[in-house]
């Protein structure tokens, strides 16, 4: 098989395993070991994509994660990735690749015409144009013209489960410094994880000449990695550290099929040896296909045996490019170096090797339409070329350092940002730390790994590293546009525009132009952008500042983030102990907070009305097992409850229950429930189903804050008990049939009292408490007997009641649901429970907040009932309107609304300003443009005297 | 109405629930009695029941009775029915609060050479490391749920609140089937 750019030998590819793939319908081939990018480059494909805004043709700039252009749509079997990065994607048999968001193909995009109107759509054009009649008229079209790949809603990714790991030392980056750090740490007896983003360890040793400990650098790297694994260290290649979080938590993304895998790592210490990436130069049309970073071109040559050009112009201002030039010359390419410097030993050595060097010169613009055909120098001279290999200096990868709240500093001599003040638990070494040579990188890595212990530094043939100095902006504002951020299509002129419009702060520049905001996080653009900003605002680069790097370092698919937390595992629910019988009875199960509960028994709207009628006329049974049952025990139990609850509870007699409100410190209602006093030093707090954990934590927090821990204890006993609420005029008859060993006479068993009984030979607790307004009994038995209790009660005549019907019944009675009638501001006196506020003199949680001016002002929203004017229920969320002073204003809203089987008309609750004093007033209610009318009434629509509790 | 019945798989019958795979045998087990005990008098009560120490997540134990450390002053006791007969609900003595949880906790045993690897999938803490830590709570995050874990000679025992047990079982079933 022959390709136009592939050398006949060399590289890391496996020539015995050819692989076929396609790009934009064109059949191509490569080898195992290729990336998609190297295979495309080897096949002579130069135009891979179209730019974000102007749809300009784009080719490969880089070779790894710094690549801004080569984002492709990838399909392989069931796998679909709309934004696959060609430089990171291993080549596989049968890959189908397409260019993204081109109208046509990357090679022939009908939307390329947009570039002709570029002057009308510079940076931030959308803040000034496309405004009439309003932006949304144009937004859809503009979004379709811009952007990246399109999601295929039919595709399903199956990512691997997350893995967890705790280590003494996590080393990020397995180049020379990282390998030295890991080896030193292992020798010191530490547990080590070494992470490498590339598929092989070695970093730049894989493509740059070096000798370490007497052998070629790439071989040394492999040997050290094997030794690390043999010593028990874990080495993860093809894995990127994408986020660094508090307490040295590192999130890794291991690439693989579909989404790959997330690793969550805790490390006592982290060493960042993440290396440095090359910066592009700023000159006209520097985004043409065929403009490539010089070091990237060298890596394609050495690792993939791909010669990216035959007539190569190297544009540079530093010595590192000369290594690449000599390598390409040795591979048979005709090379010319255009060096902005006027004299250096590297220039002399290159000339001696037969390479043409044009010193003291700069490239003004790239020549060619769809691809590079040459370069024009500032002098006016032109050079023919099919590859412009550029180097504008180097930028250390310090994203993770910044994520750890490290503040970078500008280093004028190197011309780049380096880590500033150290961050606890984190060390930066190697090129990422500004090392000036291979020897310095190895030493820094070794020291970082041992953390001050005995250090063994690998010897090497020292190779100095020329950082290249600050960015050169002299060619940035020529006749042709110079690109700064290729991925977001931001030019040097856009930076100048932003400064003219007074967006002079680096954070404003970023947001106004979107420079550095693409998925490459400005790897090849940030420092160049800072240099332009500094120049345009008359500041130094140190003064220009730097923006923040946020995770993830590389895009991570949501499938990887989710891992196996899909479907039921995404948000697990609590289950009722009698769920099997509810399913058998044909219940519709639904999520209510964190619990799966029966919404209704049957699928039609009539089920709700049927269940409500049964509750009012006969007897129903509701599975209330999810309600909290939190035990508070000890001599100070009463005191704790008196402090935590707004309602006094210490004067509750044993065997009695009381409805109580718990407040937050703001005075707002935190939760409500019923508290049972079992004995003098033993209470059971029942709270909202979805609030059990919060209420337990709330009680525990105040227990630990204010009380002697040996005198009061909080135990969540909710899981131990199944609770069935048996309610209705015939409920006593059902209780008699259950034969629980309790005297059910009302004199012995009044409303809001409780007794112990026996069910199936085990202890049961029966409480008379009602949430429907009917005579009701809550029977609690050990959870293992839940199904049996349900069956026996059903056999005795109780009919099933779902949560939806319960909602309607309690609405008829004006009983609130915390979080429905109440919000973060609702206080007890807003719902008609202001008595404790007036009478309690002891301290309790939230007491002072109940007397602030805001708590005492008029106009507070208060609980009311609303009688709808029509036969249809008012919509929940409908706003009550006031038109006072000719101005329409919301004065509250409908919180609950249900049809009432008992009353034959709808009932609703609402929170309305000064509602308690406005009974009888008719108001308008608006909901998404539809108008309704209703009259404010007392919240209790049915049996306000409570006589039905004892029917 | 929005019916989610089919989305959520039914809870297993704990009497017969078993999973095999990934070098693991997983089954629900039923200790005769489980109690939450809190207070300064707990150590002397435990001693009277034959429990000489409380255990965290790194100390191995195979037999009843055992007491898992939940917080500095609170344990989860697993014991025989005979021993439980000596316990009383409520605050029965100075420094002793007792709550029965026999029906409220589901115990699941993970046995086999794959147990350590499954624990690494499920939790953040490296529980496989040998050194015990004084006062460490046996309550950990396992598959996103709060679970009290106990190391055994053949694997681990998980203690999970009954309402959350089906979710935990679902997670185990899914991950036992994954080979990578």
C-alpha cells in the first residue's frame, strides 16, 4: 500500500496490520498504531474541517490535545461521536469519518461564502446586529451555521463504570520528568499512579533525540515504565487527568470504546509533569491548511513515519525548530528556515548541514487559497512551500495547577506563564515547571517524586531547551487576517476591536471575543492573545493578567461521566417494603421525592375520584411507610425537641401525639410532622417522606451543638417500620378485624394518641392521626410484615389509596404540604399557626427571625383557599393578579388544586398577600396567558369542626 | 398520569436473592437481630454480650456477635435472638439508647476473590489497605449509598437500610455482569 506522505520505513505503526477507513466518503487506509490524524495526513488529506464562524478550510495544526481544527464526526458500528478529535482517536478498521458542520464536505463547503462577508461578522457581532425585532428570530439560523458536530439521538453509548483509587503519589505526565518522579517515589516505598495522556509513555522522548542512562530516551522510558509496574505502581496510558479538585482529588479519563472510563483518584501528593506545547506564530492567513506546529510535524515524522511536506519553510525564533528541520532534511525534504533572530549557533549548524537559513526575517503571510503554497516574508520575498512549520515559542501546560487555585506568573525570559506560588500537596516539575534542559527536567522530576528524600537522578546527554521568549506580534496586523484562536475563529483584529470598545481586562477580552473559550481551552491561543492585549493596551504581559482554567482539561463525554449511573442507577429511590403488593394491585408507581410510591390504583383519571370517594364514604388504606420515624431518646430529648421545634413538645404526655413545625434559623418552615411521646425520655418524630435524612441530620446537628451528648440520642428508625394509614368512616371496623389487641373505644383511644399492640406475634404501634380529615389509624409494624398487614386490611374491607388521591383529600381539609404551600420564606404565622410565636418565651430555633421587620410587615403571602369560578380546577402555579394603580402585579399563586369528589367542585390552596384578611374577594388568576377567576376563602373546605375524625 | 412502574425493576425476594459472576458470590443474609446502640454505657453492654471491641471497615470479623462502629458513641450490633432478648427499646439506663433495626437493615455478603475489585468500583476509600484506623466509622459511601461495611475472611458484608437495598442490589447485579 502506498500513500503520498508515508515513509517506507520507521515509526511506531504496525505495517503488517493495514486498516481501512473513510473520510467524507473517500476510501483511505492507514496502519495499526496510527491516529486518525496521522492516517489522514499520510493519505495526503490536508483539508479536514471548516472553521467555526467563517467556514474557512482548516488542516492539522498539532498532533495531540492542542489540535484546534481536526474535529470530526466518527461512526464505528454502534458508536457515534459527533466531535471526535482526530489527533487523539486511534485508527480502527471500518471507521467512517465526516467533516462537521460543512454544507457539503470539508473540501467543498457551500458555506465558505460566509468568509467573504467576514468584515460584517467580526467578534461579538451578535451583540450589535440581528436585533430587530428580537435576537431569537435569527438565533436558530446563526447557531445552525456555526458550531461543531450534531448529536445523533439514536446513538447509545455504554461507558464503563467509574473506578476509584487512593495512592500516595499521583504523577500526571509520563515524560522524562514524570518517569523520574514516579521511579523515585516507588524507590521511597510510596504507592504511585503514573498517568500519561498519550498511548505510550515517554513524552517528547518518543520523537526527540535524547540518551538517558546510556540508552535512547524512548527505550529508557519503556524500561522504566515496566519497572514501575513490576514494583507495584500503576501506569495508565491513554488516560488524561481532566480535573483536579479539593483535597487532591484527581479525575482521570481513560480513553476507550464509547465514552471510556472515569477514574476518581485520591492522592496524598500530586506531581504535575505535563510538559509544554508549542505556540503558533501570528501572520496573515496563518490558518491555512499546511500551516503546522514544527514540533507536531516532527512527531508525525518520527512516530508515524509521515512527511507532512516536501518543500518545508520553518518559521521560528528559537532553537528547538532546528531539530525538526534537520530531521526533515534527513528524510529528504527541502527545508528553509526563516528565523526572526539575526545570529545564533543553531543557524550556523543548520547551514553547515546544507539547510537554507534566512536570518532576521519573518513570515508576513501564508500564500495559497485552499492550502499553503508558499510564504511571503516581510521583506517581500516569497518562498515556495507545501508546509509552513511554525514555532512561536512554548507554553507549559499548567491547567491542573490553575485548577488547584494556583496563580501563574509571567516569566519574561522564557516568554511564558509558569507556576507561581506553590500549592499545598502539589509540585510541578519538568517542562511544565519551566525546565531549561533535559537534565534539569530529570532532576526536578526525581526531587518531586521523593519529596525531599534520597534522590537518584538519571543521567543524560543534556539537551538545552530554548523557550523562545515572548510572543512575536509584529506580523499580526498586516493586510491579511492573522488568527489567534483557530477553534473559535478569533483574529488579531478581533482583539484590537475589543480593546477599542474598552474590553481591556483579560476576562472581558475572553468573553467578548470568545478567545480561549473553545474546547481546546486556548492551548495554542491564550498566550498569543495576552501578548496582543498587552501591546494594544500599553501594558506588559505580566500586567495583562490571565484567565482561569476550569475542568475538564479535555472534553469528556457525558456517557463517561455517567458511567453506569444510567436508568435506575442514575437517581436511586427508596422502595416501600410492600411494593410487591402494590404492583400486584395494579398501582401506578411514581417518584415522589426520593421514594417510589403508588400514585393511584388504576390508570384513569376516575381512579383518583374513586379513591377519594372511598376515603370519605368507606375505608381506605395508604402505604405511609416512607414517613419518617426518628427516635429521640434520653433525659434531654424533650429539651432538644423544644429547641428544634416551633411547637412546644416537652408538655406532651406519654402516649400522645402533636402536630409540630420545625423552623430553619431564618424562621422559615423547615418541615412539619407529628411527634409521639412514647415515654418520658423517648419520642418518635415523624416527618415528611423526602425529608427523613435532612431532619435526622438537623436533629443531630443541634444535638451536637447544644446538648450533652451523653443525655440525648437521635436514631433514624424509619427503615425498621412499615406504616399503613387506615382512614375513613369505616376504619374502626377494619382495625377491629385486624385484632391488634388494642381497645379501640374512643374514650380509651382518642384522636392524637397511640398504643402498642401485636400483629403476627410481633410488636405493633397504632396511632390515631389523620391526614385526610377522616377517622384514621396509622398502624406501624416491623417492615418484614408490611405485605401481610396490607393483605389483611384489604381483606377486612380497606380499599387502596394512592398519593394523588391523598393530595386531593388533604387539600379539601386545607392541610399544607411543606415545599408545596411553603417556600423558603414561609413562616408559621403565614399559615395561621402564629400562636407559639406569641406565647413561647423560651429560646427555639428561628425564634428571633420571626420578629424581624420583614417577618412582621403587612403584605406577606398567607395561606388561603380558592373557590374556582368555573368547574375546572385552577392551574397550579397560576398567579393572582392585582391591577392597582394601573399596574399588573402578581400578589401570590395557586399552590395546590384538585377536583373534589366530596364537594362536586374543585378546591385549591394558594399563598396570597394578606390572604387571611381577604376572604370573599374575587381575584383574577393568570397562567401562561389564560385567565381564570376564583374567590378567596378559608383554607378548609370540608368539615372545619373536625367532627369527621370521630365518625 | 405518568406511570413509572415499568421503569423501576421490582425489588428482589431477599430470602432467595443471589448473584454470581466476576469471581463473586453475592447473597442476602439475615442476622437474627440488629440493634442500634448509643451512649456511654454501650461498651459495658457489649462486653456483657461477648463483644470485646467495636470494628470499623478494615477489621475482619466472621461471626456473631459483632458491633460495627457508626460514630464515636454509636454502634450497629448484630447478635443472636437470645442475646437480643436482653435488649430493651428506648432510653433504658443512663448512657444507653437502644433501637431495634432487625427489619430495617438488609445484609448482603460479597464472597470470593472478586470482592476487593468490586469494592474499588463502588467506593472511594481504599478499604483494601490493611492498617486499621482507630475510631474509623464503618459507614462509607458504596455505589453512592450510605452502607455500613464489614470485612470478612472471604469478602465483605454490606449493611444497607431496607428502603435502599433494592437500589444497591440493582447496582451489584449490573456490575457483576461487567467484565471490564
